[in-house]
């Protein structure tokens, strides 16, 4: 059940950059890139820290002016989209999210999260040498099995 599962960013296939209240995400395996803003950015952050869908919805319900049921549905749909795009994967080792505390009186207006998907740079992203990295990420190029990588050259 998605509400109780915990997730993590699908590294090393997924890289990202945070810009204020926007996140730009690149799936190196598919060549697609994405952007999320506002509520989607907060869901991405919480999911990346191992929060379960129900925990994310509960925390964001305190911050946004929206009925709890509507927030739960929006978070669930957004998480399903992230999973379908292979941006997050299950993580059984993730720890429960520590609540931020009591709900504040001032709540922000709510707009459902949207994952904006872009495919216009697929070819370029798929031929980029960044695909030849190991789990430590760029710029550590993985050497072929049985052959040392460039870092071992003298």
C-alpha cells in the first residue's frame, strides 16, 4: 500500500537541483527531465527523506489550507506519478519522519502538485558521458569490469 511505503530518490539514475521553491529532476536512464514547484517541491523533499505518503499528507495538511482528505489524495497521486516515472523507489530502511510540530494558524493557499515532464533533450541526455558513472556519481567514471577506471592511472 503506497500510504505506508517509504521511498528514496532513485540514485544514481536520478539527479536533481533545488532552486528556492522549485526542483529540477533528471532521469538519466530515460533522458527525461522534470520540474516541480510549491507543494510538489515539498512532497519531493519529504519523500526523498524517507517519509511515507501518509506522513507527507499529514505534515502538509498543517501548512496548506486544504481539507485533509484532499491533501491525502493529491499527495498519493503525485507519489504514484513519481514512482511511474522511476524517480523514486521503495526504501525499506528509511526511518519514520519526525513531525515538525503543531499546526500553525496561518496556512498557505493550496494548488495540487504537478510534475512537469520534458522530453525535448532526451537524445542529448542519453548520449552524455555522465551515464558512465558509478554509484558515487559524476565525475567518477566507472571502469569496465576487470579494468581499472581512470582514477587509477599514474
